């Protein structure tokens, strides 16, 4: 089994290029003089690139397994250089695009390699083995999200906003090199002893498509709330000083809940547990809509509840998908290449939809806003995710219920 320190460390670093960037990029771009609408379209355009590159990167990893060490080096160095360009150099819009392309492409490659290596390590083992590995991996990822989400705010408080982002970039670039060197033994290719299908037709199996659709729909609510989080806290609740604390609480409860969701899924079944967690998320979103200005402790409770629900999403769904790939003999690089795209396109769709809509209402970050603009923000942050989460629940409810093998979908002959 992989080193218990290496797996969380890799997961923590890779996670820094996910949700935290979508939390900070709108605010960071505003500091660079770039409008919200432009940022939304920019992020969507970058994810359109992922539409092509993620599956191809996965296919490349499967096609040349002996070059795995080179792929790993490219992923970590690419993320480090991209962070340096975007945050340390703080360039114009064209330089920012270059930096983000490097970050997101390297992040895609690193994520595909990491999830594929994890699936190979566990192999065609028991359901609980996949869940245990996923619990350790996603706990590390959530720690990385917490650190990357709050670090720019902490640094900005000491050194100023732009200088804080610059130091943030230096830290991430240094972490890329350090973790790459520390984890080199983890990436040793494993002989799985099984025939893997590298045809994209393997991903057209009904259960695989069903899981990919669930991943996309289920990630959209979190993507929307992540994109609008700072605006909601600072402008809707007028609690900007507590933003970092709320983020810590949200991701801390997500990380603390991960072992529980792992145990509960192995005990009661992935479908049943995931539906419970999704219901908790909907209740949390509805609660946020009705909050008055200055409702600090109430929003803290909502952050804790919604964070716990996120923990279930991050543990159960990847483990479910990994086990299906192994059982069906589908190459993990290709499979997780498409999985990575499904997860990231949700963030792009969220930014491309909600940021221009919010801007069209006349909303101005940290500025005077009309009641209409704040109401639009309230709806986008709290109610829109409810509808999307409910739609995802419809598809989760169609997963097979099998307590003995909760993570193995029944074959459709």
C-alpha cells in the first residue's frame, strides 16, 4: 500500500489548483483590472481546452507507461511555472492566460496520473479497500484546499493584497518542486496483470456514462458556491473579516467527515449514503438564502453542514468510478482523463454562467450595490445550486442498491 504520508501530500498539492483558484481568481483578476465577465469567459475557454486535452492526456499516459516519470515531472514542474507566471509575475490578460493554461494542463496530467496510480495500487480489490484509499487521498486534498483557500487572505492581511498573491505563487511553485522530489518512489509503474481496454468505446457503457453525468451535475453546485463565495460573504452578509474562518470551517468539516463517509459507504452502500449527503447539501443551500446581514454563527453552521456534504462527494464518487474502471477492464488513464474533464467543466460552466449574469445586474465587488444586485447574488449562490443538486439526486437514485457490493454496478447485458 502506498506511503500514508505521500498520498495525502500529493493530493494536497494537486488540490491547490482546483477549487481555491476558482475562489480567488475573480478577486485576483479584479486587482489586475480585469472584469468579472471577462474572467468568466476566460475560465470557460480554458475548460474548453480541457474538453480536448484531458481525454488525450489520459490516452497518452496509457499508451506510454514507461514514460510515466517524465509525465509526472512535467505535471509538477508545469504547475510550478504556471503558478509563478500567474501570481508572482502578475501579468496582463495574455500573460495570465498563459500561466493558467500551464497550471490547468499540468493539473490535468497530474490528477490523471494520481488517480490512475491509486486505482492500480488498490487493483481489483475489495470495495472497502478503494474507499479507504479514497478517504486518505481526499482528506489530503481537502487539507490542501483549506491551505490554498485561506493563504492569500492571510498573506494579504500582512503584506497587501497583490503582494500576498505574489508570495502565494512563490509558495506553490516551491511546493511543486519539493513534493515532486519527495514522491518520486510513489510513481513506480505497477504490473496489474490484466488486459486494459484503451478504446473510448469502453467509456460508453451505461454505468460509466451514468457516473460521469452524476459527477458533472453534482459538482456544479459546489462550483457555483465556490465562485461566488467571497462575494456572498463580503457583499451579501457583510462579513468579509470572517471569510477565511468560514473557508477553514467548510473544508475542515469536509476533511473530518471523509473517514466517516468512507466507513458508512462500506457499511450501508454508496448510493444510500450519497443521497443522504446530497440532501444535507440542499438543506444547507436553502438555509443560506434566508440569512440576514451579519448572520455569522448561522452561516458558520451552514458552512459546517455543506462542508460535511462535500466530504461525501469527494470520497464516494471517485472510489465508485475507480472500482468500475477496474472491474470493467478500462484503462485508468483514459477513464480518469474523462473524469477530470467532467469535474473541471463544472467549474468552467459555473464561472461562465454566474459571473456574467451577476455583472449584468450591476454587481460590483466590495462596492455599493443595489438591492436587485444583491438579490441576484443571493439567488445564484443559494437557490440555483439546490435545483442542480436535486437533479443530480435523480440520477444517483437510479444506481443499483447492493449492500453486499455497494460500489460495483450491476452489468447491463
